[in-house]
């Protein structure tokens, strides 16, 4: 089977999550990925929260499938020689070191271009080149704060809240992948490589576009009518005073309010199995579905009532409407409510717990949750490719052990047995 990135050699100088998520996806798509790791310890995540003593962590294995690993002291002269050979034979170098690390290693953009003019150098950094904070190191949740996600997530009476989704890390890696694919296409046209970089702040902000829209609406109109803060006596501050938009000048945290253009809320139903995640659905009041919603909740009189049958009419009583709808869900679990809403063509979905997702037969069937065979650490679950092709099915293979392919890779680069031995003796590999 032909693979989308067949023939593309990736020099993977990534660690933690943002970079590894990108290169792993390239591996899923058929690129050949060589991961360079610090001698002795490797990617620091190998040791993070190991679930079994002495084996690589699930953090590492779930972000480094479909790769080969070479241990290499990149600061040693022999290590730099290996790196030079790898640069010459690769198509894409992906890195997410702290600012300036590649330059300090002696592999500046100018040097790489000299070695391989077709090379695409792809980087994740915390902030964009030229930004006042470009010198800062950044981790996931820091990026969720710098890109606007934390300030707009959570409830009005609590602190800014970070998402469980890796908006800073994996999201930046996926943005970088888009940039790499575009740079590869451009190289097809021009014959030249180029630098492509993603700032974690920018990748997060790109997902907060709607919140930047709301900031502008707020400044223009002084209110965001669909936010819970606009509902009479619904939101209270920590002193118990009702909140209004009179003293709000930046987009507030809207709890579970619908983000885009359709009001929505998290509604409680009957527990399905056990636990808190088990008894909620997300329900959206899409304007064009109002008549179906009225039928579903047995309120036909709301269909023609001007106090209800337009967005403007019902916007000041949204929370009362959601509370009423919730009363209809007490005898149905989240899956039953979902199916019931579907009968009326209404988009509504269960809050799926990680346990639900791990055992979901449909996700296994479509290849989104994949059980990876690993003879060393034991089989584990990972998330496969989230895109599906008609002519290609990604094959997911286990993450490499530290330095598992060091000798094999050096041999492919043309090093003799004596040279490989010398690198071992000098603690280069
Ligand atoms: C993630 C991050 C905060 C970690 O910081 P850190 O642990 O201090 O690691 P750095 O990337 O700065 O690298 C530290 C050093 O390790 C060295 N190193 C890494 N791999 C090496 C190897 N194989 N051989 C020799 N040295 C190596 C680097 O050369 C660097 O040395 P220097 O500082 O003397 O130049 C930082 O890399 C970062 O901000 N990255 C960009 C944004 C990002 O991707 N964040 C994480 C998202 S998951």
C-alpha cells in the first residue's frame, strides 16, 4: 500500500509532547522517522509517571510510535558528525528545543541550508520569532494561558481553568504538521526547503478565534447576550452579588455555554453506569431546530410564542429553558437522551468518560483507539490517526526502546564497525 509520506525522511529532534506528536503523526502517515535522544536518559518523558517499574512510560510510548531511536551525544564532535550526515539525508528536521538550542549546537538555519538546501526545518517554540517573549521556555498549560484558553475556560466564580485537551502541546504539533506538509508541497514546486515554525501561543489562540470575536462584540455592544452573565440573577460573584456586564470588559468565563453561535448547556440526566461523568449530555438550542425542540420537550405552545420563538425572544431566559429541558431527562441516561434527541434531528451528545472511550467498540473499529502490540512493556492503548483515507490505512507500531536502533542507523550512514565501537567507547552513543 502506498503511504502519503512514503520516501520522506524525518530527523526527529523532539521531546516531551508538542514535537513528538507531530513526528509520530508523520510516522503514522508513512514517513521514516529517526528520533535522536540524549545518551543514557533519552526523552525525559520515558521516566514520567511510569505505570510499571523499569518500563518506558505510557506518556513516551503514546507519543513515539512508528519511530526508530538513536542515542547520541549531539554536543560531542563525533555526535555532530553523525548529525551532519543525518541532516544531509533527511527531508524534514523537527525540533522543539528551548530557544537558541539548535544554534548553540552549531546547526543554525544558515548551516543547515548549506548542508542540505532541500531541508525543511520545523520548530515549535513557546512564542513566535520576533515576539517580546521569544526567549521564554513554555509548557502546555503555560501556553493555554498565553493563548487565551485559560482566561475563557471555567466558571465565573472560579479561577481561570486549563483544558484536559492538550491545546498547547499536541495542538501545536498538529499545526506544525500542516506547516510541514505545506512546505513539502512548496519544495515540490521550488526545489528549496524552508523554515516553518509554530508558536504554542499562536496555536492556542487559533483555537480561541471565537473568543477574540466576542471581545470585539463586547467592546462594540457592551454585552454578550448569550453568556450566562447576561441572564438575570444567574451568575453571582464571590460576595454573592449578581454579576452583570456593567463591569466586565474582557470576555468572561462562560461555564458550559455554547461557544460559537448556538446557545448550549450541560444537562444532567440519569446516571448510566456510575460516577459524575456518567450523567450528562450537552444540549444545543440551534435556532433552526427550535420547533423540533419544542416537540421533543412537549412545549408546542413555545413554537409560536414571540417570547420564545426567536433567539432574541428567548436569550434572556436561556437558563430557565435549559432547566426545564433537564426535567425531561431525569428518567433517561445520557445515551438514551442522545437517541431521543436524534429522533427529532437535534444534535445532542453524551459526556463520554475516558473509561467509556477506552472500551468503545466503534472507536476500536474505526481505528481511532488502537491497541498497540508491545512485547516489551505489554500491549497498550493509543490514539491512532484521527483522519481516515479511502486508499490508505495507517499502521501503528510500538515506540522504540532508548537507542534500540543506534547501531542500525549508524551502519546505514556508512560508519564502520570500528567507528561504531569508538562512539561506544567515547560515550557518544
Ligand atoms: C520543553 C522545554 C521547556 C524543556 O526545556 P529544557 O528541559 O531546559 O530543554 P531544552 O530544550 O532547553 O534543552 C536543554 C539542553 O539539552 C541539550 N540536549 C538535548 N538533547 C541532547 C542530546 N541528544 N545530546 C546533547 N545535548 C542534548 C540541548 O542541546 C540543550 O543544551 P543547551 O541549553 O546547553 O544549549 C523547552 O525545550 C521548550 O521551551 N521548548 C519549546 C516549546 C515546547 O515545545 N514546549 C514543550 C511542549 S511539550
